[in-house]
C-alpha cells in the first residue's frame, strides 16, 4: 500500500510516498525556506528548483508542490491514504485517527498548545483534503505514543483546577520516532519489546528522550510543549520558572518576545553564539572555542542526567538508543554521553562508536562491548515510515474489531500467590492450600488460608491466598493499598515481578521477608484462543474496552490481552478502578479498538 506522508513544519514541507510495509520511498519532496524573502526552493527526487515568488506562503507552496509530487507516481500506482504528522494531540487524541471536519476543528482547537506547529500541520491537512478528497486522511500525533505515561509523570505541581482548565500537563513529543527506534532495537536484539526496558534518545535540532518500559512510554523529557527537557538547537530545555519571571521584569519583555527568546535564541545557539548546528560547534570546540566546548558539555550532561533518572525509574535498562541527526552522526556526543555509564553495565566500545555507518539495509549499529549488560545502539529513525504504518493500519480497518460479543468484567481484589518455599515458611513444611471457592479461570481457586501484609507504615490483615502454588511469589494490591502500606508498587503484567519491591508476609507458622513480588496488576483480559481469533487480537496486544456503567459511557484504555487455552474470557480490573467507574456485578464490556485508538470528542470518562 502506498501512503503519502505529509509533514508541514514552520518553514518547510516534507512529503514522501511510502510503501507502508517496507518503508521504501517511491517519491520524495522537500520544500524549504517557506516565507523567506529570498524565496522558497523545492527538491523533488533530488532535483532542486525555485518555488514561485519571495515570501511564498505554506498554502502557495502546497498548492504548487503537492501536484508535482503526485505526478511522479508510476503508471498504475495510486495513493491509498494520506498520513499527516500532527504535533499536539492534547488530552483527547491518544492515537492515530481518521480525519473529518469534526476532527479538523478539534485539531484547530489545540493550536494554543502548540502555536508554532499545529496551525501549520492544519494547513497541510486542509490543502491535501481538497486535492485528494476521495481517499482517507489520517492524523498521526507526536503525543500519542506517550499516552501510557502514568499521571505521576504527567502532572505538574500546580493548582489542579487551573491545570485542568487550560490542559496544563506533560504530553511528550517525537512519538513516532521513539516508537519506531524502540521497535527496531527490539528486532535487532531478537527480543519481544514487551520484555525490554529501553531509553531512546532522539537528538537533532529538536531533542527528547523517552523511557520505554515493556513497549510503553512511561516518561519523556518534553512536557506540555516541545520546550521542556534537553538542550536543543535553539530551545532552552529545562529552565527554572523564576528565570522567566526575572527576564520579564528586568528586561520588561512582552510575552511574545520572551517566547521567541526561549524557542529561537536559546539552546546550542544561545550557549555557543555560533548557531544551532552541532557540526559547527564540534569543529570550533576542537580549535579551542570555549563557548562551543561549554555547549557540548551542557548538552551531554543533560542527556546523561536523564539516562540516570530513567534507569532509576525503570529499575534498570537493557538498551540505550541514539537516533536523529546528532544521535546518528556524532561519535563525539555518543562518547561523552556514554563514557561514564559503567554503573549501568553499559560498556562503551570506542572503535565501534567511531565506525557507525547506517543505511536502509543496515539501520542498527551496536557500539557497546560484547560483555556489556546494557546494549548501546545507534538506530536510524524513519518517522515517515512510522507514520505510514500507522495510517495504513487505519486505512485497512485493522483498528476495527468484531463487536457482537461482550466481555465479562470482574473485579480483582488484593490477593497473594505463593511459591512452595514461602508456603512452607508461613504454614509449615509440606502444607497444602485448602480450596475455599473456585474462581472464574479454570483450575484457579481462593483458599481458606490468608496472610498479613506488613508495610513500612501499616499492616493489611487477612489477605487471601489464591491457588494453586506458583513458581514465583506475587502479591497484587491496589493504589489505595500502596499508600496505606507505604510502598510503591509498579504496574505490571501478572508474572512480571523482576525489580519490583518486596514486602513482609506473616502467616500462622512463620514470616517471610520477600525481596520482590509486590505489584499493581496491569488491567487485562484473559482470553481464549477462539475469542482472540474472533476479535482479531494477539497475546499481549493493547486494547480499549467500553462499558456502560450506571448510565455513563466509560472507556478503559491500556488493557493488555493475555491469550491461553487455559483461560476463560474475562476482563479484570482492581477495586479502585471498579469503585471509581461504579462497575457493578456481572458488568460486561465491548472491545472497541485493538490499537488504543480513541477519538474522544464525545463526553466520556477515560481510565488510562
């Protein structure tokens, strides 16, 4: 399938006709210097030409250049869809979606959150919809990959009424790039991405990092706007808000001028006084330019600081990935960032770092030593291919699911799974659990036996043990239980207890101080293979489930599907979620999406 991928920037237009599976380019368009007095230029498949008069607008450029691009299609080929990069999706758009007039208006409503980006993205959407009215147009949002970041990482410490009123929270950007390189790294390592902890470093004129835990973004450096986080080409990144207030007072700046300084005159440009091109800064640093040297030191220090933070957040890291213009092409920056990461098990191979050469045939290069526990990788990003795949997913209707069947929804209260050794310590050598009641999943039962959970703050008595015994201890609690006990339990799939906190268990015959095993269960659906085939989902897919609870429309997002012939189809949520959603007994839900695609223009409550 051929997808036209359109990316309209503040002074440029990128258009590529892409095979959605291979990423091969059929044709490529670049329009540069839009709005400049010396006139815009167009590069079509490597051939450069002038584009109209000086000061040409985006609309003029699109009207002229897009038909030229479409005219390069081979005979008999046709565009099946258009994928549009849209920088900001706000709180409502959490995945790619089909564009209609209502969606277009909603994207326009988000312009205040990204005034330098969304308004230009919108021009590309409107012009191409006029030019290609009979094919699907898909919006792919920079922010959507970061929809899984937990609220503790998206919430600013502001008055929450004010934050809610103006949509002030951390969103994150560069989503297609982070998602793409994380997936390519997992392929290279021959490991399911849902078993990896990755740190992705997108380093170009715009820079951001993401902590990708088991395939989900759980933190990122950019915030409400692309201004937060790392030092960038012309953007300042992290800044004490007091600095902004001080500048406003001392320089008597207008808001627009202050915004221009932070976005256009800061970062590497402001630090070095040489401009925003890292190649020029590296060259000048090598001949003694002190400001250039300081620029590189500040730039790499910020990256290394976030690597440490994200490794701590995830309890370790399996691979650190560098991508984009600087990340892919600067051995010096990669060296300065990774030379002191031995404590993470990341051992730099200097020769491999110097020898990085990437191509479409070889898009991944490893520059860590063979004995390194944490892999150091350079991965060639391809945001256009990522957008094309997302768009094709919707054009082919792969986000749609069969909906005639409903899925039972059950509430899973706190409970304990024990291994043989721990059971013996708590109840005596060779003790066997005594079944009290069968559970919905075949072969599972609630036992008569209970234990006490002893946390740093309080104790929860009489927590039920579920049988039969397992190979690993696992204690599943709710968020409310976390705060009551005084612990911090990660959200994990059942069985994934590595690097989770431990807790003390007290039984009638003894005690056990566990080193790990305490989790909050990732909301999930147990599903039979037959139902998985019916719904068109696979094991570990992430879906959305809609329910009607007490007359309210509710959507549970970020639901993991777990497929086994040992299961009975049923969705499990914890007691906190059930209480908040007012879920009743014998509640049922409808699978509404296999890609967590949500178009929340109607009034709904979301649980993400």
